[in-house]
C-alpha cells in the first residue's frame, strides 16, 4: 500500500525547516548506503547525528504523531530519526531495496524497516525530474508531491529516485518499524479503520454495527501486533 499524506508540514513549517537545513553540513549520501546501493546512489545528506538538524527532526516526529492518517496507515512501533537528502541537477538514486535492519544511537538500537517515508520539502516547480518511482503490486507509481506532503510505502518495494535535471530536490526520509509486520495486514487494518469511521458517521457511535466493527479492528490488532 502506498499512502499519500498531505500537509504533514504547513508552508510556514516547510520554510522554517529549509532555513535550518540550509545551514547544516552536507556530505556525500553514499556514507549511509549499503554495498549495492552505493553503486547507484548519488545525492547529498546531512549526517545522522548533526545537532543543527535536531529541531527539524523533532518537529517532523511531533507532526506525524498528530496525523491520524499516518498513525492509522503505519501503526508505528518505532520511528527512526528523520534524515535529510538533497538531489541537485544530475543526481539520482537507481533501483534498490532498503536495508531490512538499520541502526541508530551509535548501533545500540536496531530497527526493522517496514515502511519507508519521504517527506517532500521542495515545491515541484523548483526542480525537474526527481520522481520517487515505486514498483508496487498495482504497477509502477511515480511520486512527486507538494512541499509538506509525505508518501509512505512498503520498504520491501524496489524503488528509485529519477535523476534531477534542473534545480534541487530537498526531502526528509526515514523508516518506520510497524506494530504490524506485513503490508497485507496493515492494508486490511487501514481499510477497516476507514469503514469504522464511515459506520460511526452513518449509524452513530453506539450502533451495534459500529461497536462490532471496532471490536473486530481491536481484536485483529491484538492478534497481530508486536508491541
Ligand atoms: Ni531507498
């Protein structure tokens, strides 16, 4: 399931974040790539531990916690600290699958990457190319979103960033370890959550159908969740 989450950051927040990030140190993105990814990766990144970017990481995590769509779609157990990348003209990232396990806090914390997130920080009019191309069961999706919008997709999918041909594409990217390991189960729970909202609106919160649907949701979560 590929989910578009509009307005994770407002226009003002995007501007604030960009001002902070522009003053941060930028290094070759291959420093955090695996052996295979390093062959196809060409971008710039802010080092994982750069303290200058901490206010932006904190703001993104706070805003994600306030997004019902994100919480419902990701069912997050842990969110990795947001990272930042920039693709200037001529840069791109060829086809790859993200590493299954990632480390944070100098290797003391391990995350399983279930979901990959890209939060766009550049307006699409500022650059050409730079689409995030995701191979999904439904086919190939090319994603290029307004600044402040985010896309959530299964980390298991083969994906790439098409070369930027003009301007610069700035984004935050990070991974989520979900309470629900499989995309099929997360998709089912996401759809069920929507059905509950619709049933409540149509029938009322206390209608027996609303109560039973909510019960089915929580009982599936109880069956499948790792917490
Ligand atoms: Ni990737």
